[in-house]
C-alpha cells in the first residue's frame, strides 16, 4: 500500500517538474526584434527569359510576436523592412532597389529545445528609383512573399536565424518581378 501511495505522490509531481523545466528553458514566446543582413537577387521575366536586375547585400530588421500553441507549435505576426544595395546601371541610366517591406504570419515547429523551424507568408512591397539623362522617378509594387527559416536560441533572450525568402510581385511595367533572398540575423526576445 505504501508503494502505491509513494507512486501516486511521485506521479502527481511530474507535471510540476515538467512545468518548471519548461519555464527555465529558453522559450519561443513574446515580442522579438532582430537585425538582419542578407544577399538578394531581384529578377524580371518575360517572353520565356529571366533577367537579374542585380545581386547585392541587404540589411534591415524585423519585429514580431510569438505565441506558443501547445508544446511544439509557435504562431505569430511579423513585420520587416530591408534596405537594398542592388543597382543596375548603363552609363548615366541607373535603376536602384530602395528596399522591401514585408508583413504576415509566421508558423513554426520546435524541433529541439532551442531550435525552431518556421515558415512565413504574407504581403510584400518592393520599391525602386530610376535616374536617367531625362529625369528621375520612383515606383513600388506590392505582392506576396514566403520564407523558410531556422531560429536557434543562444540564451533566454538572444537568438540567431537563417532564412530563405521568395517574393512574387506580379506584373510590373509588362514584366513579372520576383525577389530571391537569403538572410542571417541576431535577435532579442523580450
């Protein structure tokens, strides 16, 4: 009888021990902010051909909110802006990407205590400036974007990430505009 009472008492403590371990381990909950640096290639396609506008570095940041749903799923909104150094020039005529704005939903799965694998999807807006001998101007185009990435918690509040992103902006002055992008970053959870 004493064995069954001891076993029942031990089993009653298991949820409390598991909860304490979960609280002590770095989590994927709450507000986050990150700095990002990347490499991107905006392209245009038409008539069966694909042309690179250029390839260059990007830099910016993202803010978001993560909420744990169950033991292994993380869901939350995000908003990001990345400046670009992509430039295509022919003599005095230059086309330059100013940056890309993104916002949407991030859904992830915790695959190890400190590792989150995630997918993102949402709205994107890319902007360009053009300078020619005849004048200058700017324009932007909205579309959709998706991404796959990995977050790794370095501590309770600091994490790193690697992300692969694709944006499709549809028809832009008679050609289809896309953006391929890879980024790495460091973030803080509050």
